[in-house]
C-alpha cells in the first residue's frame, strides 16, 4: 500500500512507527503538515520521499492508494472529503467527527466516492481486545450483560484538545469514543444502542469542556455499556475493561499493570509509556506499545479490507454510531435524564460485516 499521511504530530508518528516497522512492505509516500519545516522533519525521520504543506497536493499524489488522517478533530471532515474526492481510500483517526452530523457527512463522502472508509479505532485491535472478542463470539462467557471500559489520564498533550470548538468536547469525545466502541464490540455491533445516562463535570482543568465523566449506554437487548473517562487521573494512563456475561467474565488491563514493573533513579530519563507522569521510581512500562495498543493489527485489517474490497472491522459506519452515542451522552449530562441515541440511518449490519475476528486473532 502506498500511503499519504495528513499530520506530523503525536498520532501520525505512532502510525508511522507501525507502518514502517517490522519489515512491512507498505510505504509512506507523502506527508502533509501545516509547516514545511514540520513536514520535512517527519519525512526525514521516516524516510518519506515527498512532503508538502498542501492537503490537496498530499491527498492527490498520483502514487497514493490510501490517505491516513492524523489531524486535530476539526480537520477530519474537510480532509476526508478532500481524500474521497481525489478517489483515495481514507483511514481516519478517532473520533471520526466532532458529532454524528459530521461523521455522517464523512460516511456519505466515502460511499459516494466508492472508496473504503476505515475508522482507526486502535484499541479494538489490541491483542487483548481481539482475543476477548473472539472468546465472546465463541460463546465462552455466554450473553454479555454488562461491558465496562475505562480510559483515564492526566490530560492531553496539545492545546487544540482543550478548545471545545476544535475538539468537539472534552474527555467524553476524546476518550469516551474508545470506550464506547470497545463495549459495542463486546455487546455485539448488531445490537442497537438506544439511550444514554451520563454524568459529566469540569473538576480540575480551567476549560469549558468536561474533564471527568461516567455514562451508561443501554442497548436494545438490555445490555449495558459503561464508560469512565478522565483528564485528571494522576499516575499515567489507565486503560481497563471488564466484561460480564451469563457464563463468564473478562478483565483486561492494557497499561500501568501489564506485568512489567521497573525501578530507576531517573538518571537515564528515558521514555516510559504514553502519558507516563514520571521517569523515576517504580514505573510500569509497556513492552511494545505500538502492538499492545493495536496499531499493527489495525493497519493489517485496514489494508486487507482494501485489497479484498471488504469493510474493515472498524469502518466509518462504526465511527458514526460512536459519535451518535456520544452526542446523547452530552445531552444527558445537561438534562440529567436518559436521552435517546439518534441514529437516523440504523443499518444493524455491522456484525454481519464483521467476519473473521477470530481469524484476525
Ligand atoms: N489512540 C488513538 O487513536 C489516538 C491517540 C492520540 C490522538 N488521536 C487522534 O489523532 C488526532 C491528532 O491528535 P494528536 O495527538 O496527533 O495531536 P497533535 O497536536 O500531536 O497533532 C495534531 C496534528 O494536526 C495538525 N493540525 C492542528 N490543527 C490544524 C489545522 N487547523 N490545520 C492543519 N493541521 C492542523 C498539527 O500541526 C499536527 O500535525 C486527533 O483526532 C486525536 O483524537 C488518536
């Protein structure tokens, strides 16, 4: 696959680490960044032959098969439309939109252009998530009645996240999108989410958006998806899931307590893990972060889907449903009531499309 990357920040570098790692044959052909200086730095670091400060030039590059979007949330819609209009497959980071309306426009853009729209929800592709999903699909824990997902850390690294206009919200949109989609995969993507009850508050940071939230998402079969998110949790990044079924239970811990503990006086000052708050004392590194966070399996599924003209496990329709659930959470946080999930285009087809979770694993 020949790839264009939009963005040269945190996630673009994570993606590039996965894309050019482990003798992959895929190539990053061109990178876009707002300044040529940043684009060139990224190109030099990852041996990318072309770089530009024009989105149009990047997505239209004649050699490129697929465009990967790693820009701030306010740039997703415009970038998806540009890539789709250039006839390229589009893989967009999370959250797909700042709201369901934007996400739906993106879904329509890829469908109109007849290109693949891959939703880069990496945590669904972590080895632990894939194994959990395959286990659930085999019936090993019976019917899932309650799936809970937690993502908390001290707060994001770039200014735009804290600006509600650019991000679309606070911890709910930034972290809740991961949790909602993990729970959907555990409960079953063909089960319609119907209503949401959410508490959210701004407790710590001087921002308009929420920095803490808890929500319950009710599904039409009675299952509950629960998310807990925070931008003020201290001590690193806490990523955990619990799935409760009629015949069994799954607990996963993706960060902080992965069975890898290390002590250092801090003399070396090395990178420990994403959002780690300290590089001395007792530390909890992650062995291979790119793999443990799902990036390798995610890109493999995306490129296989493009090659085989199939939908990837995580696609733009999923991104749209996630945004619709989060929209209801924002309304509920204000009304303090259960609020309906508005999905005008319910397809209920995701599970039919989702073949091969076990094969992926
Ligand atoms: N696990 C994940 O999947 C994950 C993790 C982190 C971030 N993300 C997502 O990746 C996206 C980028 O986040 P990040 O952490 O890389 O942020 P970042 O601030 O590190 O990088 C953002 C990039 O967007 C560019 N950008 C910002 N505003 C722009 C504008 N107005 N016009 C053009 N370019 C602009 C910046 O120059 C930079 O290249 C967000 O949508 C975020 O939610 C996903």
